[in-house]
C-alpha cells in the first residue's frame, strides 16, 4: 500500500466517522464504547513509532489500526506517552491497547495480556561513528558509559551488565526515549546505547551512529491489552488474517528497508 492510499483511507474513515457521530446524535446508533479501541504508544522509536511533521506515524501505528479495523472495531484516539507509563495507563483504562514494539515478557504478562507475537528482535549496541573504540562483546563495554530507555528490555540488559560488574552503576544512563539517547551519543555524552536491533539500524542509517554488535535475546513483540479485555481474540484473528493475506508484508516493505 502506498502512502497516498493510506492517507486516502484515513480521510475516508474520518468522513465515515463523522457520519457515524451524526447518527449517534440523531439517536439512530447505539454508542457502544466497546466498539472503540484507544491505542497508546511511546514515539521516538523509528520505524515502529515516531513523529513526522507533528504526526504520529510508523509500522506499529499502521499495523495496530489495520488490526483494530479488521477485527471490526473503531480506532479511537492515539495517546503518545513515555514507554514506562504505558502499562499503568492501560490498566487504569486511559488507553485500551499498547502498540509500542513491546516485548512479550513473563514479568509484563503478570499485569497485562499480550496478543500473538507480530515481530521478532534482538538487542543492539549502538555507538557513535566517531568512537575511538569498537566493542565486539559485552565484556568490551567495561569502563564505558552505557544508556538505555527507561523500562525497556534494553535497560534490562544494562542492569545485567551492572550486576555482572561490567558497567559501573554510576556509568549507566536512563533515557526517556532513544531519540534523546542518540543525541547524547552523537554529542559524546554517552559511549553506547542498548536498544532493539531494527531501531538501532534505523538510527544508523539516518544519524552519525553505528551498530557495534548484537546481543541475541530473541524477543517477540505483542500488542498489550487489559487481562479482562475479551476483544483480544478478535484482534488475534485479525492479526492472523493480515499476516496471511500479504498486508503485513506490505507494511514491512513500507517501513523497513
Ligand atoms: N522492545 C523493547 C521493550 O519492550 C523496547 C520497546 C520500546 N518501545 C518504544 N516505543 N519506545 O522493552
């Protein structure tokens, strides 16, 4: 699907949405809240979710909207917040679905439900193009200042490095998002960042940074739902359909080189 078509589809949906609102006002339609899914994300994680000319865009945004619509629901308002705030927002009911390249972990699954997996990724160690060191293994990170986004599995890797005595606790940096981390990497304020491979590669293609090596974690991303939300079955069925009919591959082609 081209970008143009995507936007056409959105404006079409907006028009249909407006008509539906009129119908509700006229009392012809049941204004059923269960029909609307308000997704939440944490931008600054290209190409999954980022802002372009003030608009929230990316693979997760398109995939989540497609899944919601195919499942027969309506896409409500997107909320863009810090990654750390997504799970509390979901359980409190401020958002209904997390679409944020979120890795399915046992820890998180104690609090929220995950859809079937929709993407696989490992962790990468990102360094500046100007770096005068070239780490090849985690042991080589000894003595370096290393950062990750708060609440991510990348931060989990960093915590392990601290526990193993490889990185000093005082040399660990937490970022609200990876865009800020990459700025610090380019400015020389941090030596290395740990983050998901596809995002690290995206930054390497567009900024003065490079992937030094990969930590194989075999993570899988899932959409997050409240544990009691029964709509998850419909969303999983829609995800299956999208993966089988080529829509998923089209989105991959569009957002990943
Ligand atoms: N996959 C990693 C995790 O689940 C990082 C996700 C960060 N996502 C984001 N939208 N910033 O912890």
